[in-house]
C-alpha cells in the first residue's frame, strides 16, 4: 500500500501561487495526463501471470497456474467459465494470441522459472473445444515472451527457457500448422508484451530474469525485410511484466514490476515520432498482465500486486484514450454459405493471403459465399466494398445480407457499396454468388478479390479472395 501523502507540499504550492500573483505572474496550471480509466466487472478469480485476448467481441482470460478459462462479455459486463485448458499440468507465463475466431495459448512454464514447455493449445470459440497445434521448435520451448499477430501469423519473441533468458524469435503459421525460426532479437529479454504498429513487430522493455536486470530496449522487426531495427527511444520507466496496448501510432506500456515494487505507471511510445509521453496511471498497480483491446479500450484483468507473487487480484480496469484520433482498421472475413466459420478474422492484407476460400464447381453450378465486413478500428467508420466482375464463362452477382434478395452487384463492382457509421466491432454482410455456364471449359477459374476500405482513411484496406474452379 502506498504511504499517505503529506499535505505540506499542497500548502507550499498554494504559497508559490500567491507569490507568483503578487509578482504579476499567473500561476502555472497543472496538466492532466491523457487517458481515462474505469472499472469493469471483477473476474471473481484472483490470479497473476495471465493471458487476456479479445476475439469476436468477447475476451478470454487464462493462465496463472490454473487450467480455468474465463470469458468476459463487455455487452453485459459479466464473466462466465468456458472449456478448461487441457494442459496436464497447469501453466503460467504462457502467451496468448487471437486469430480467426480461435485463441492460441503458446508455451509457458510449470513451476517458475522451470520447467518451460512448448505446447500450443488452440481454443475454438465457436465450438467451445480445444485442439493442439504444432509445438514450438525443438529446444525453443519457453514462457514469458512477447507475442503478437501480424499478417495472419503469430510471432513469439524472447522469453525464459528453463531459467535462461533468450533472444529467440519464431513465427507460427496457423494455416500450415508450422513454426519457422527467424533472426534473434538484438537483445534478449523476457516478461514483456509485444505490439504491432505500421506493419512492424515491436519489442519494448522487459527484463533479464537470471540477473533480475530490467532493460529499456525498443526494437522493431519488419517481416518484408526479415530484419530487426534497434536504437529507438528506450522505455523511460524500466520494468517487466507489463501489458501493452495500441492506440493509433502509440504503444502504451501499462503497469509491471521491478526493483521490489509493482507499477501503476503508464507510458506511451509514438512509433511515428520516436518519442514517449506519460499517460494516466493505472488505478491498481500490478504485473503479470496482458491487455485485451475492444471498442477503443484496453482491458486489463487480474494480475499480481506484489513483485514476484503472493498478492494476486481479480480487479478489472479499462484504459481509454479520449481525445485521440480514432484508428481505422477494416477487417474482411469470408466463408462458404454452407459453412459456419469465417476465415480472415484479424488477418490484414490486400491480396487475400491467409483469407481465401477456394471451391470446385460442376459446369452450370452456382457457388455462394458470405463476405463479412467488420470495423476493427477504435471509432465509428464507413466500410466500402469493391468486388470483381465476371470472367468469361461465369456470372457474378452480389446481394445484401447473408440470405437477402436485394441485389447490389453494380455498386459492389463499381466500388461504391458503402455501409456508413459502423461502430467498433460492428459488421455488415454481403453474399457473393458465382455461376458457371453449361459450356464453361473444365479448369476455368473465377478469382474474385473483395476489398473492404475505410471511408475515413481510404488507404487502409483488407481483402479476401473467393476462387471457383470448374471441374
């Protein structure tokens, strides 16, 4: 608990203000740090070293040496328990990422700082069931690393391997269910959370557990070049065990621990200016946390209130950056009309890679797809859809809604079909129908790229791909 503040400095400030007025100078006005915090429903289960991610408008909390998995619904401000993790030994320091309606729980330790594991448990939110993914590469199992999703893949950096801090960097491709090892980070560290801004994977701060050394390195990996860049402005308040949250071009570093204390400190790094600023402190200082982003807010659930352990909490608080520009982020998903699961959720590119549906068709048959446009930005936005025209031997039509009969083909083909004021997390659906002629040659292909663009930021877009091949 923090010691009570003395009232003497307050009186001193008042005296200084009076003297400034007598001298003809206006008193200085104290600045209020940006960002506002509010409370959400407590988890009802105190724990720390947790993972917390959002998918489909709900948030999934797990870890803390427990197999219990909880889900928070912000629409009702309530918690419930879903399928438990199938780990034979409860884990902590595992990392989680959400992609395509699934939550990936990766690595962790069974008893800090040993023994580390390389397991990948995949939770399907639609079926409430777990499956297993390909484990981390042999000998590269670890916990307490930094994780983030970029271009439909899950990147894991650093961490602790059986008590030793590492600089390893690996990427998981869910479509191929395989891992690839990438160039190490310039500096090893653990107990940090990564973030993605501007198409780069950012690794900030953390610590070297074997020496209890806190570090402030700010480094970024660019997938297109396959290389790291270092030397960016370092984290001002050195700490580990914090959460990160992305607001526009800024990465907020929230809470953490170090030097025998826990932190309520929140500092934001602007990737556009290479500068830091201080935000409003977290109401409850804690570590061992991850931020789940939803509707422009960073949700922080549970965590440890004492460095190392012994004081877990079930508190749940939300940081919002009022007054900052909204972030535009359209997200396109696609499925066959006969299916229930979309691909493309949280995958962002304009080529359809990792978010493609390919089917075969007999001559003269019709194939139907559902394209869902979702606003993953932090403010209300318009979403505009541009779709393909028909290739020779095919007919292409578009309809409003999953089962609607209102045809919108001309608007979609011309790139003018727009849904206005879509709230964060809101969606709109369009049905695509592709029909081949009875005389279409076998092997003929209709490839249809469907691009969703933000009307507030026309350069920000996402695309899915539908492909029909005549057999």
